C-alpha cells in the first residue's frame, strides 16, 4: 500500500457522502487493511486531510496549467476565456466527483476562499487575477458563470448516483455536460444560441434582450417586493433556535444537544417536539420555504411579464433572507453541502415558478426541468446575497445592483455584458 493509494481511497470513500462522515476506519475498510496500517503513513485524520488538500491543488493546478499555459490573467474580461475556464472546470470536476465534494465540503468553508485558491495556484506556478482584474461587472459575471458550472456538475453527479451509473463518467457524458454548461452560461434562460461570444465583456449594460426590464422598471419591482415586518418576523417556537445553531455550525454539525442548550430545554424536552435531528432540520427548512412561498404568492399575481416575474421572485426572496440572516446562512450551508435538496422545495414554490416553462414566456428551462431551474435560481441568488451580507446583513435592504446583474445573467448569460 502506497501513500497515493490511501489518498485516492480517502477522496473516493469520503466523497461518496460529501465528507459528512470522515474516519480512518472507513478508509481502511475501502483499502482492505487495518487502521494501524494507515498510521504508518498518516498519524491521524487531520494529517490525511492536509495531504488531501495538497493533492487536490496539485491536480487542480495541473489542469489549469494545461488549459491556460499563460495563466488566468484577464479571464474575467473575456467571454471566450470564461467559457474556456468553464469547459476546463466541467471536464476536471465532471471526471472527479470526490474532488468536487472535497472542494464544497472542505475548501468553500473558508471565508477567503478566493484568496486560498489564488495563493495555492500561485505557489504552483499558475498566476490568476480572476477576482481582481477587469471591470466589476466582468468579475461579477465570471463568478456567476463559475457558480453555474459548479451547480451543473454537482447535479450531474447527484443524478448519476441516483441512477446508480458506473464511475467514471464516459467521454460522451462529459461532452454533453460541458455543452449544457456552456450553453446555459453563455445564453441563460433566453433562446439566442446564434449570438457570437468573441467579444470582451462591457462594463456597461449593453446588448440587453428586448424582454429585459429597463432600469426604471427594477425600482418598481423592488418596491413591489418589499416585505412587512410581520412577514419577516421569526416564527414562534423552537425553530429560531434551530436556525441559529445551523447558521453557526452548519446543518451536518448541528445537534439536538446544541439546540436544546440554545433554547433552554433539556434534550428529552426537545425530543417531545422533534423525533430526530433529521426531523428537526426538515421542519426548519420546510417551514422557511413555505414562508418564502407565501410571500411570493402575495406578490406574483401574474400581471407582470415572465422576465419581470422572475425578478420579482428573486427580489422578494432577497428581502426575506436579508431580514432573516440566520436563515440565509443556514440555507447557504444547505446550498454548499446538499445541493440536491429534493425533499425541501414545496410543490407550491414550484407552482409559483411555473411561468418559466410556459410556451409564450420566451424563456427555457435548464435541461427541460422546472425543478432544476428553480434550484439554479435559488443557488445563485443565495450566493449573491452571501457576498453582500457584509454590508447588508440584517438591514432588510436589497443589494440592488448585484441582484439586477444576476437577473440579467439568468436571462441572457454572459451575452448580457458583451459589446454589440
């Protein structure tokens, strides 16, 4: 047994459960050896995780070097370079579900994750200024496109796992995955596949599709999305304590003991309200999604065209989550650690977004799926809100420019900011 055999087994076995369970016992069982045999290579789990961190970035930097021999400088200012980056990421993570899970579970927890990636790549000879160079709209669009790529790759692996397909994915599967990512990132939910993508991103909102609301309409939609204090008030009962614990430590680490302590109940008293930790978390997210759905239903009356309905839904959800920062952070944990959330989106929420799939909407669904489209919208919206919480957390204010830019990206993809 070699050092690299243990690393490969750890990525494989811990990645299957997205790093929710991590013990050397599982790695030893995967290799068919005893735990003492592992201790000759790694003294404990932390040392193994440190080696996996190094291994991950060695592989990742190697892929970036091969695709971008001159480095990633200027990527955020060029649509073709962003699309090349997405193709590279799709191929790399599409073939390596364990690496994707490692990134989400172990690396994305860092508040300065962009600096971590830049530092690790720089140490391996790959220069990147993706977050620093170019215009603010260009950097923002690049981040939304990369987020879209990770979302699609994650669902690709979740779907393959659900259908019990063999690993690794075939070349044809990866080719189809990459094509779907590039199409969505380039064109969004619009239907303009013939638009050229060989121009730089413009810092001004040029090239808008006719159905995109003009800037003056955004203010009206944001006013319509404004929520009352009653609509955003925390519900009575134990759920606010559950939300606070999840926001602090994450949904996987949160325990009944932590919630009991936060709420002032005994653990046995907490079990009189929730059957299990799973029941407790399911109740929290189900109630919050239902409350968001109620707020949306009161505002989405069908009088606005589909593109405006989409922004109205985004702005209303943003209002609610910025007024409930614990729920925003809890949902961000869910976004990063359990992308599928198949049981938590209530039918009512999907019904409210059904306008996206109507024949005359002028829009299309992601891979023809309304459920997948709604999850993509929520995934990117929560990501944008988390980027803004440093200044907006708890204020109830919509980060208007970021939210408007996200809306335009969802409608037109990277072509939103391309010079005509």
